[in-house]
C-alpha cells in the first residue's frame, strides 16, 4: 500500500526504534557527543527516521519570535499598508476595507489582506464596522487605526 510520507508509519516507527535502540543520540544531532562511523543501514535509518531537529528548530524560531516580538515595530510592507490607512483617514475616511486599501495602493488584494491581518494581530488595527465597501458595494468589515505608530 502506498503511503504519501514514503515509508509506512509502522515501518518508520520500527526503524526509529531500531536506530535509537542502537544509538541513543540518533535523531538528536544537536546533542551528538561522538563522531562514530555508521554502517550504511544505520545511515539509511537515521536519514529516513523522523528527527528531533525540525521540532527543535521550530521551537527555537517560535521562542525567538515570542522574545523579540514588539508590536510597535512594523516591517516595510506592514508600514506601507498602515500609511495607506493614515492617508485615507487624512482624506476624511475614519475606516477602510481591504478593497479600498488595495485601490488606494494600486496593489493586489493578496498583498493587502495579509498585512491587514498582521496589523490586527499587533493591535494596530481593529474592527470598525460592517458596511458597504465604497469600491465593490458589498457589505464587508471595515478596519480602523486603534493604535498610533510613529
């Protein structure tokens, strides 16, 4: 039977158990203490076995993001969308929809929606109301600036 991940799950688990049984540090290259030559079979099992390193890497990245997260710092693309909200506010529009921002920036909608989401996650934008979009005429959510960023 074909399995999309390559090896059948139980075969892979069996291989992992076999390798870890012979080499307790297998799958944990960050903690490897010896440079022992592995047989071809052991090399195959180690390379095919799920490793702890991706999880450790993901955890490390997540920890870095959590520790260095500063909602007052916007990247260039977020700042680009944030400035569009400010420009529309200066023109008398207290809130804006994603489509209105897209037209104002002359950009693709995919470039706007993701940045709007990121700005909401950082607490810079918030939900204003559901109203008719000035561009499409559809009833959609409008967003407004709730926290000023210098």
